[in-house]
């Protein structure tokens, strides 16, 4: 079954980009990525730009409206996503709990099962 890991954190919770702490953190992600690839579960993923770079599209009546910024008011923001394919939710939780974001206490991972339209 495929699951999407949505990485969320409060802005500034992670180490500052380019700092020695960030370089170590990035190396931890490299190790996680390598382990997930070796296990054959990694299907894709990437970081996303911060919420101030977001555009939200809504339709009100017949009119399409664009809004700058994220889709909802929240203290935590989406940092990126991973798509993994594992046997069940328990295995997805095991892999998510090993991610540096969670392991270092910087944020959380929301796990969502993918929709399989081929299953009728």
C-alpha cells in the first residue's frame, strides 16, 4: 500500500540552513533516504518552498480566486513530502518515526494512505 508522508514543523524549529547542525541534519536525511531505497519502499518526494511562496486557488460561485500564502491558518507548515510503498500502516509508522524531523523532535509527519482508483 502506498502512503504519503507530509512533513510539518513550526517555522524555525529545524536547524538554520547551511549551519553545521543543518549539515548533520541533512546527512541524517541522506541516511534515511538510503535505507528507504535499500528497503525498496521509497517512491518519491521532495521539499517544498515556504508558505509565503504559496498560492491557493479557490472557486467562489463561478469565479476563480487566488490567495497568497497557505491554505489554512496554522503554526506548523508543510516542509515537503515522501511517497512510500509498504505493507501496512504499522510499517509506515515505523519508517516515519525514524525520519530526522520526528527523531530530532523538530516536527511531525502526517501519514495518509493513497487512493487506489484501480480497485474499482
